[in-house]
């Protein structure tokens, strides 16, 4: 018998038109990723290490990455250049690892805000 949690999740999926079928977590972890995107990220992170210093390097300057993320995301919205998405992802990764936000924390929440459907 399914737990209440399982029943609620199934209902949410049904109403959203999402059918995961019999996919296991392992299946989803394999399928819900882009090796090409990851390779592009890694290539640019390696170049960035040469330009700006390696991840967590002692004496590496602190960078204010958030404005650059927002600017590049806006540029992507205007141009469609996928490289800008790779840049944003890398800036997010670097901010996650090295950021110095005064309220820095991780709190997994479901705030009810989700991506809006553009087409069905």
C-alpha cells in the first residue's frame, strides 16, 4: 500500500500531466542530466582557473558574481546564445562554493513557485 506521501505525489503528478512511469531514482539520475552541458561547463571552469585562480585557492580574490549572473541571463534572453547559460551555471557553482553572502545558507524548501508552462 502506498503511503500518504506517495498518494499525494502521484496526485500532483497526475494533475500536472507528469508521467514518470516506472522510472527508478537511478533511472532519473541517469536521464535527467546533460553530459554535453557538463563538458562545456568543465571546459570553461578549467579556462577560468587559469584566468581567475583555482577553486578554493588560497589568496584568490573574492568576486561579486551575482550581478554577472543576472546580466548574462538577460543577455541569453535577448540573444539565445547557449554559452551564456553555461557561464551562468558556472557562476552559480562558483558562488555556491566560494560565495561570501552574509546570509549564506542552504534550506531546501518547496515554496510553491515553479516554472510556468509555455506550451502544452
